[in-house]
C-alpha cells in the first residue's frame, strides 16, 4: 500500500538569486520526493544547488536575495510549506524537519552550554520544565554516544572536539524527534575516522527512530554507503535520479559517469576526498548558463543540441530517471 | 621563494595616485577638506579682512550678535568674531604641531618595537598599559599646570600623552610588512637594518601612518580646547576653548559667546575626521568593504 | 581556583602600574620648575617658611634623590598623599569625599552608553542601510568631533534655560529635604544632563560597534542553526546574538574607561557636579600641586580596579576565556 502523500514532495522548485550582476536562476525546476524512514542522497559539486534546496525546504534561504519560482511547491505531509506563515513554519523547523550543517565548529553558540542548546529547542517546541528539558538533553547526548553525558551537558562547545560537536548538533536536531533530518555535508569538515563514526551514528539513528534523512554531499561514495536512492544535481538542475545500486552500477548521465570514474571501485573514503577536479572544467557560474544542458561545456558527448536546449527527464526504468539527450530514445519509449 | 619574485610588484606607493583618485571621489572627505581649507583661510586672511583685536573691548559688554559686533560681544565687550578668527590659526597650529610630536615619537617607538620585537616590544607594551591607566587628558592637564601654561607646554603635553595610538599602528604595520616578500628580498641582498626600516618598510607603512596622524590632529585640537577651557593656556593668546571657558559663568546672558567658538571647534574637528576617514578608505583598500 | 588566581595576577599587575604612577609623580615634583618643597606646598595657600621647612623634613628633601624617592613612596604607601594647603585638608580624604559622586556619574554614563548603544546597534543591524543605521554613523561622527564641555553647555542652555526641565547644575537642590526616595529622585534629576553629556560620544560609538558585531554574528552558522531549530526571532536576537555582540563592546568600554574619567573632569566642571573632576578644576585653578598629583594617582587606581572588574565581567559573558575551561572534563580530540 502506498501512502496517500509522500512525507515530503518537492515539486518544480526554482530559486532566483540576486547577485551583483543581476538575477540568476540557481535552481531550476527540481522535483523529488521522500518517503518516511527513507534516506535520500543528494550529490553535486559546490554550486550545484544542493544546499539551496535544503535551505528552501527549511524556508531559510538568504533574504531578500533569494526568491522562489512561482510554480515551486514543497509539500510536507501534503501541506505546502511555502504557503505557511512564519509562526507555523517555526513550529515545523526543529520539530518536524531538522537540519545540521557542514561545519560543527561554528554551528554551536560558543556562549551557551551544549545542554542549554539542546534544552532550549525542547522547551520551545514542547514546553515543560527546565529540568525535564535538561534530562532530555542528557538522553540525547547519550543517544549520539557522547561519553559522560551528565557532565557533557554542562560543557561549552569549545570543550568539545569537532566530531563531538557534530554529534552535539545531531543531538540538537533530533531532540524533538523530527520526521526529517537534512544533513548538509555533515562530515566534510571532519577527520576521516570521525567521518565514519558520524555515518555509523546516522545509520543507527535511522534504524532506531525511523527518521527520514536527506543526506547532502559532494562525495558520491559517502552517499552510496548510506542511501537507497540518489539524486544528482548539476548547475541547479536534476540530471539523474534513481536507486543507489543502479546508479552506481549503471550511471546514465555523463556527469554521473564522470563522478563515478573519479571514485574507482568505491573503496575507502580516504582515497577520494578530492576526486572532483578530475572532471575537466569546472561548474559553470549560473549566469553563464544558456538554455542548454549545464554540463554540456564539460561533456565529451556534447552536441549542438545539448548547448541550446535542456533535455527533459527520461524514465529508464520504474525509478531511474535521467535528463540527457543521449537517452532520448528511452524518453520517447516511455511516452 | 616564489613570493620573493612577485613581492617586488607589490612595492609600496604604487597605489598612491589611485588612492588620491579614490579620495577625490569621496564626497564627505572632499567636503571636509574644503571646510578645513576655509577654516585655515579664515585663520590667516581673516584678521586682515576683519582687523579687530580679539582682546580689545570694542562693543557694549554682552552685546548680542549684530549689535556692534557681527557675532556679538562677550561679558567684557570683546568681539566674538575676532576671537574666532584669531583662534582658528592657533587651533590649527597647536593641533598640527602636537600631532607632529605624536607622529615622531609614535613612529620611532612603534617601528623599533615592531621591527626588533623582543625586549623593545615588551617595553612598548608596558608603556601602553601604563598610559591605559592614566587618563591622557588628566596627565596633560597635570603637565601643563606644573610647567606653567604656554603654547609650547600645551603642544608638548598633548604630544607626550597621545603618541601611543600612533606607536601601536606603526608597530602593527611593521609586524605585518616585515614578513612580506620584498622585505625578505632586501634582507637576502644584505641590506642594513636602517635601510630596511627607513627605505623599505616605512614607505609601506605610510598610508596607515598618514591616516592615524590625520585623526590625531582632531584629537589634539580637542585636547587643546579642553585645556584652554580650563584656563590651561597662554592668557595672551586667544583660543576657542579659552573663549568658552571665560564666558561660561555668563551662558544665560551671552549664549553667542560660547556657542560660536564651540561650533568652530566642532567644524574643525569634524572636517579633520572626515578627511581622516576618507584617507583611510582611499589608502587602505584592504579595509574597504568590497 | 582559576578566577582567584586571575584576579591576583591582575591585582599584581595593577599594583605595579600604580607604583609606576607614584614614581611618575615623584619625577614630576622634581622636574617641575622651582623648589620641590614649594611644589609640594602648592602655590596658593599660606606657605610660610615654617611650612616649607616642615615639608623638607617630612619628605627628606635634604637627602640624596633615591632616599627622597623611598621616603615619598613610603608616605604614599601609608596613604599620605600630602596636604592640600588651600583646602587645609589631607589630599586623600579630600579625594575620597569626592570620589563617590564621580563614580556615580561615570558609571551611570558608561552603563547607559553600553546598554542603550548595544540596543540601538542591535535594532540597526536589522537594516544595515536603514535610517537608524545611518543616523548612528552620523551621530558617532558628531559625537567624536564635539568638545564634551561645549556639548554640556549647549544642553544646559537648551534644557535648563530655554526649556527648563532640568536643574542648572550641582548634584542636589540646596536645602532639599525629603525621604531617601525623594532624595534619590532629586539626585537622579540632577544626574540626567551630565550623564547624558558624558555618555553621548560613547553611545554612538558603542552602537556602531555592536551593529557591526551583530551583523557578523547574525551571519554566523550558529544563528542559522538557531533558526533551523525553529526558535523565534526575538529569542535568536536577544539570547543568541546579543550576548556575542556585547563582548567587543565590553572590551572597548573597559579600555576606554580612563578617557571617560578624563571626560568627567570637564563635565563636572560644566555642571558643578561635586566630584573629583570639579576638584581637579579647583586644584588647577589654585595650583594645588599635591592635590592634582593625588588625583592623578587615585584616577589610576580607579582605572585599574575598573579594568579588573571589566575583565571579570568579560569572563562571565564569555565562557571560552579563563574560568570556563576549569570545569571542563577534558574532551580533547
């Protein structure tokens, strides 16, 4: 049986950003959905629009420079969060949808204890006594496996190491048992060994609580380990989406292919930390894009059509979709 | 070693003309410059155009503006406008001379501390702490009182208490610049310390030195005004602060005798500050917002 | 305890600085033109040959210079800052009588400048190019360029003469009788203009500083995190951002305290505020050197004490410094 609504459905999300030289479209017609308890991976280089997608879901896009496209809809349990007023949105943030950020060193307020930063979220969303919130903070710190949680709760962020801090932000994010956790490059700023520990933690939490996770990374291998489904963004567009296994084994978009070539065999994470520069060229600045495929300037298969017209999404199987003229045949076969 | 090669291009002074152009585009700074020039003009040509002795009793005591004196007369009948014209020259002279002292002391101590570091730097730090607990204005009051008030003691006392700010900026600049490629290159070529300090580093530190010195002129003028307000000034030289101080018991009767000299101080210091801010933006591009 | 250790270290440093001021005073007495005994007696006030002889004996002025220095330090250490012959009172007790009024004025001015300045800065930070923000920048420039004594006179003319809502000066209405509450109110009424005059410069300066810090803080990751937690804007602003933006303001306020104290001399003179500043003016007027040098010394002591207090309050706001790590469990990497 299928649910009446997916937990989260992002529909035709577009974002225009005002920059010094005018307005550019940094995200263009991205759609995807997330079922409860699922883990979705979002891959792309910096500038591909993955963080903006996350911030759009949280309704935390930089104001007033970012504007959402008119057709954009973000449905949480069937309700369009883009239509919610700020009060209702605040009830959603941190309680239904949480987010953790790339750099744990700066994500915690240095002037408050870690416990206070967990407890204030609990108290704000659920009310209750200070003591109860504090007790929850201890529980959360234990849940993210911080040693001596009773003492750690009274510590200040500067007394924590990087990995500990990221655990603490995860504890904050999960304190109100949200249905969705958005993790934006949660391990990029951490040591390799610590990275693995954080991923183990996220995996376990997923199993225990059934929280759906959107895992954002520039690193395909980290995504591959934790997710069942992957979405690849490039230049503000979704270029490929499908089950993780299928994408790893049989990438259809030249960009995904290139990404995978840089990650031979998906071995240890240490080996491919900086794999992306090996794709010739760099991500085009959004304002440099014409109407064509954003990857065309770097693509070895690029034809004239690729540079002028954006290919539509083609379905290659039940769940596998790709936006590339190479698969036009499949496209027509579906329709 | 690559930085040694490129270092040469970033030699000091190259941005100077560019900086001047940026300064000319800064309307506030330009306005400040014009006002300051007008005040200077007023101080030097004013007494010729309006030859009234500021100490002479030329009007009815407490005559309001327009009545015998354009800006009124004080409680003795002395012309306020004449006092303001005479005060302009003195203010600028004291402000610039005192700042000259601070610039000299500050540059010498700051460059020694910044260049040699170690003991010299520690001593400068101790002196800085010392001046931080001594209210500078109070110290200069004590100095002028003890050594009897005159234009010279006023200038020297202000110079002696205000050089720390300059020294700290020069020190910071020296610390920053002495690690740069072109300085290392000079040293590698066997240049003597004296040459490196005066011919290489100091020119690079000049923009910051100019900015802080300009701002110090404003501080010095305010200090001089405060001292003469308290009567710590040569009684035979008319200054704006002295005018305000002497007319203070009569503010209810002669508001003009305190208001106009105050406006003169304010305009002078304001124009100097605007010029200083403008120079800062023009000469220190790395401090400017993008 | 680290806090105690810290206070002791700062105290030791302060004692050294005050000691340096004592030596400076001694040097000034001897460098000043004329006979040191005459300097120690002050110019006005009946200095008879007997008094001068007595001063020579007390300070050992016939002995070598280093003995004189030790004698002088000994006197100061015992609290003898000399005699004001004009007031015919020991210098120390004269100053201590006037110190509370000065502290009331200076602390009121600084605390209101810090609080109001930070508040304005926080509000202005919401619109970096709004009218309030620009107003603060202009006010800061004006405040910086205005002689504080002149500002005081202008305020007196405006609010004590043209529109007389405040008294013309002094600290209390002469012959005022009433309960403690009314008396406090009376003092407060007299305090408004001088405190505002003294606070004006710093108010705008602190607003600018806190606005800049607030803008930086509001762009920081932990503020984004706080938003992602669903906290309301007021809580983010006043709990998470304000405290961070306050730190640099407190630091600067502490560093500037000696300037504020010097400003108080001028403001007290204008408003006839019966504090140490007014005493300074009188001692300058009478050439009462022992009193003037005593004021210099006590000012340094006050600044040292205030700096230590600032340091401590700084530590209360920011756990990262000093005391905070003592309670740490040692969560290293």
